C-alpha cells in the first residue's frame, strides 16, 4: 500500500516544533493574536523552536506561494502577526535570553518578551531600553525603534541593538553586526519587519538595577501638560516620565471619587541615585494638584509590569501615533478635549519623550529617522465589547484629525494601524530610499509585506 506525502507532511517532518492547521484542536488558540479586533484564519501556523524551523517554514511558504506573517510577542495592534490563507511563523517558543555580564550584552531569541529579557538581565544589575508592558515582544518593539522608561538615558531599543540573526526571504540565515552585513543591521534598527524573520537580537546593556518609579496623578488640565513639558526639558536624563491621559484607575492609591474620571498622570522611572528621589518627587508634585500617587523604589523589571493587568491579551485596540517637536497649545487642547471623552477605562493617551540620549544619534545613523522629534504621541481606543468597535474607531480617527495640524506629518511605526500604509514614506523620511535598497537586496519579492511595508 502506498501513501501520498503532501507538502504539509514534508513541512511537519522538517521542523522540530509543531505545525497547526484548520481542523486541529489547537487551531483557534494558535491563530489568536493580542488584539481581538484582528480575526484571521491562516492556512498554517508553525510554532518554531529554533532557526532551523524558521528556515523550513519560510522555504515552504515560498514553494507553496503562501503569504508569510511573523509573530513574536504578538502585540502588533495592526495585526501584522497573522494572515488569512497564509503561513504564520510563530516564534513564541523561542524565548531564551543569554547574558554576558562581562561584556554587558544580552542575546534574546526572536520570541522573547521584555518580561523575559528584564528578568534575565536584572540578575546582573543590567538593563536596556524596552517596552512599558512586560508582555511586549523584544523583536517587534526594537525593529520599530523601541521607546520605554530608559530612552532618555540609554537611547531607543534599536540604538542598543548590536547584532541580529535573520532568516531572509530565500530561507537562509544571515548574521549582521557592525562588521558583517552592516547595512542590514542599520535597516533593522527602526526599519520594521521588512527584511526577514529576526531569530535573535543582541543588545548593549547598562548598569541599572533599582529605580524610583510609579505613577503620580493630577486632574485633566492643560497646565499640567505644559508644566510636564517644562520639567522634561530641564530634567536629568535619568528621569524619564511619560505623560498619560486616561480615566482614573480603580486602584487603592487613587481616591474613589477619581475612579473613572479623566486625569493626567506622570508615569515615572528615575534611574539615578536614591539620594535624589525626594528632589524627583518634588518635581512631580510641582506639575499640579496631586490627586493620587504610587511611587517608590523597586527593581527595574517591576515598573514594566504596571499595565499588564489592564492590558491583557484579548482586548480590542485601534491606535494612532504622531511625532512632534514640542507640545503646542493646539496639541494640548486636542489631548484635553479627547481625554475628557475617553471611551473606556482601558483607553489612554501616552506622550513619550524622545530626547536626551535619543538625540545623540544622528538621523541617518539608524533607520529611525525622527531624531529632531521631542515627543511621540500614541492614542486610541482599547475596549472589551466588540459592540463598541465602531464607536472607538470613530473616536480615535477624530482624535487623530484634531491632533494632526499640531504634530509632524509622520509618527512611530509601532503605533500605526494597517490603514496607515500611506504614511510609510514620511515615517522614514530621508532614510526611505536607503531602506528600499536594503529591501531589494534581502527581499526583492516582498515576501515580508505584512508590516509598515517598504515595497522593493
């Protein structure tokens, strides 16, 4: 008796991980992504366990002419980690992090989260700039630039990327660093997922162990935003604060009368000496009337978990983002107007500072082009009930329209949705043509197109 071997059988034999297809018991779990607004049905999901699995998956997709989506931490709000009728290369089982404390470097596999990374590096009193939610993927955040609590002191995540391993569209593994394939490394430092599947990333680390961090809350007031901008301009680079506009959380540190009411908050991480903590607190208390606060000394990894419970997988998200060189009165007025009509407890606006060490890198030194921006504005709806989809999307688009006249034409690619493809060129500015040349070299057929796409 003879049996027919299908291409899918061949793929299953070629990988040490698992291949999940429609009809398998785990299919609905395997196809699920962080953003519940994204509901796609791939032809197969390969749960890779090593680079060899990724190579086999990419070669299979090429042979079968299937579109390819790459999933690391799965936090892509735009839904780029999945695809209808295509192949998903899922790296979530590749989460190892190896630290070299002597060299102050760490290498993370492509599916590692910032929680994984911070846990590993903190054992040695070291850290680098990562996301503000611990379940965010290391690779996705870094490839888009990488903003976080240490950016003013240490630069963006991509500024600290020193090497990477990449499976290209041809299904070959390429290593890039300053000596080998340096142009590919340049493109990975902010150019998104356009160039291949990044199976490991190596970072420069900094001696950061315990920080003074937390949240200080104020009434929703434009004067708080103005005072925050002035404080940020004068603050040492060790003090990183993100201005948040949200509805007051139902937390013990905030009086009940502020629960669900519009507020401003300074999400703070001070990585300087403990002797300066009181001075930092005085700066924060000077921004406006404090209505609640939780701020203390804590291990650096802890501050990256503050919003984990508020933002679990399975919520609905629709975001937008813009850069600005300053907070104008018009921008502040837009934030106050839409902050007063925030559509859900889970929604918020976050204004990240991009200065300090971020400005020490030239606009053409990495693919991240906006080194003259001072702030990155991210905002949008996050909600629980799919019946609220339209209301949140309409609110976010109106917010974006109101803010655009007061910000730069471009924004941070990690905050873009799948309907922002018309902004890709301006997002990369003077670096776009150079990125396109790298794309032509490593992915001339645009196999990796589910991203903020740079077409070859």
